[in-house]
């Protein structure tokens, strides 16, 4: 999976859940790591079809920076 914070490719919205997703290199359309526990998509970690969005650059930067991160960062917590 990829982080929405650092992903530099095209970002779409998932037709099923309306949350951001991207075209992965191997599995096809995927959701982002940050969405782990935060979205209720029946396709997760894949995404159910894409809606293309003409993002305003500033809006997209805000989305990436402010998107809630619900991934359980267990390794970071364990490392202290
Ligand atoms: Zn979805």
C-alpha cells in the first residue's frame, strides 16, 4: 500500500465509498495506508472503481497533508 502523504501520482475517488484511491502498479485500484481503519469500503484495500477528479493543486496538497491517518502504527509504537 502507499501513503497518501507521499503519493505523487494521480489521485481518484472510489466509486464505492467516495474516498481517495489510486491506480496501483500490481493490484489495480487501491486505497491508501492512512485509510486502514477509517473508511468502510467493501473493496478495501482495493477500491471499487474510480472517479476522476480535476483537483485544484492547493486542495490536493491540503487533502494529502490533512487526511486522517487511521493506520495502526504498531511498529512505531513498539520502537518507542
Ligand atoms: Zn472505496
